[in-house]
C-alpha cells in the first residue's frame, strides 16, 4: 500500500451505526448507481473511497447491469484494480471526452472546493477530473470542513531536481507563509526514502494551524513556482459531493 499523509483527526473507530469504511462503500456504490450509465467513459479515482466505486463498476459490468464502459484510471494502483476487475481502460492520450469522473477527497469545504492528494495521485486526478463533464466527489462526513488546509497535509507535487530550493520558495509564498503555524515536509516512504509519485516526482506536504485564508490566491502562487508540478487544491471543479453519513444514508451537496 502507498503511504498516506496523516490526517490530524483520522477517524478509526466505527461511528454511529456504520463504520467509516462502510460509509465509504455506501457512497462509492451510490455514485456509480446514480451517475454511471452504459457506454460512458469514466474517470476512475484513487484512494480507499474511490476503490469502492471501481469495485461497483466491475461488479455491474460482470452482472451485465452496465455494458461498454471504458475507464481512465488516475493512478497505477487504480489501473491495477480496474484491470483485475476486467474494466476496459484507455489513457488521456487516447481519449479525453470523459462523461463522469468519480473520486474521493481529503477535505471538502462548503463551496465544494477540495484538498486532494494525500494518496499521492493529485496530478493525474486533476488532469482526468478537469476533462470530465461531471466530477462526482465521494466522501464520508469526516471530510467536510469549514475551510481548506486545516485537517492534515495540503500536498504539492514537485520536481525532484532541487526540491529543497522549491520547498523553501513554497514556504515563502505570501499566501502560504501568512497562515498560522505553516510548515512544510518532504513526504517520506519507509522512514528514510522520499515518497515518489507515479510521475516520479516528490511531494511536499504543507501543514497549517488554521485554514488557508485565500485558497485561490494560494493555488495561483503555487503554480508560479518553477519546480511545482501541481498542487492539491481542486477549486471550482466538483459538480456534486456525495457524503456518506454514520446512519448509512448519503447526502448530496
Ligand atoms: C489520492 C486522493 C484521494 O482521493 C484522497 O486522498 C482521499 O482518499 P481516501 O478516500 O482514501 O480517504 O486524493 O491522491
């Protein structure tokens, strides 16, 4: 399994009547049942919630409830899962007329702006989800936040070359350094080795003690740093967010 940047308030125990894993499954299955129809090109997200949506597509293809689905995976992990379920795949180089993309998120604010990428797949996720006519976000209710950047890492994918210099420049950006408690860490794997994305880049995880005051400004400043490949702020992209609740129901926001 790929390392996941830690969430500060990770919910590990069952909550209410269903566990967090069950909420993820219910919401992943519902997204497929409500938004995926036969003959669609579907963006397949990455992470433990998105994996349930991929599982449901595989199940419905097998049972014949869906036919002629083609998927575009957002990571090597998702590609492996989809292939194991016999979901036909293409890449963005073959097609980018994606009907719907379904993916999880690390944080969702009231405007449906997101933090993504704690699972390391942010670049491919953003490319696929920007191409989709509809982007359906699937989360359990622990991911809902009043503001972005306060419940764990805000990932930034950076080129390996000169990463320390790039990390220092990121820390010095006006919209980043202004946030209380701002700190930056290179994501590690197995203790002492930098984590590498599917694109052979590194990830700098930003942590804050309060939400980003201006996520749009932060997004623009981050992309202005040479060596930043992409950041985990997914702004103005989601069509709808399906939220799994502890009582086993799903809200659409
Ligand atoms: C991976 C992602 C994931 O969608 C995000 O980390 C949520 O994952 P999970 O559903 O496992 O909590 O952005 O890069």
